[in-house]
């Protein structure tokens, strides 16, 4: 057996039907503990997010590096850790490969926060509804793959 964070993947014999007991552990949404080999980056990110725990705005942070280096995993891990420490939802993850425009990104945030009354086809209305819903509380938006070129 191989431990991943607090989860366990149990390898079984070839005669059994499934090799992995819980396939959800392999999904991009799964965050299983602090990313291994990223202690310095984890500490830097904790420092950036620490003001949120006191009700203040977090510091901006930018992750860059080659594909597969753990940027998305680190960002999701940090937000989940902060969300579990706070009284209410404090962050949203948006994949810019799936949401290619400002309008689509705003709609993804609205959908995650379950904000009503933001159906207007106007980005300014959507931004206003998000501001109203947050009521001045600090909030994290992770824009993954933000460097993705716009479609031609």
C-alpha cells in the first residue's frame, strides 16, 4: 500500500477487477496533504494568506514554473487550508482553459458562490453582484492557466 496524505491507494492482485480502490484520489480536484518537496513555496504562500485569518486582504502571489511542477496543487492546498480555518468560503479556483473570457471567469465565480441575481449579460453587473455577496470580506481567486492565449 502507498499512502498519499491521509488517503491510501491499495494495490490488488491482477485477478481482482480494480487496481485502485478509490479512483477519486487521482482526480485533479483531490488535494492530499501538503505538497511534497515544496516547503519553501508552502511557507511563502502561508505568509501571503495569513492576513485573511485576521479579516484583512491577502497578499498577491504569482506561481510560475514548468508544467507538472505542482503550481495548481500548491494553490489548491493553500486555499483549502485557509477555507477550513475560516468561518465561510474564502476562495474559488477557476481554470482559464475552461473559462476563456472575463465574462466566463466571473460566471464561474458566481456559480461557485451561488450568487443569485447575476444573470445579466454585463460584466459590470456581475462584478457588482460578487462585491455585494462578499460584503468586503477578503477573498481568493485562483486563476489557473491565466497565460492561456485567447482563441482566435
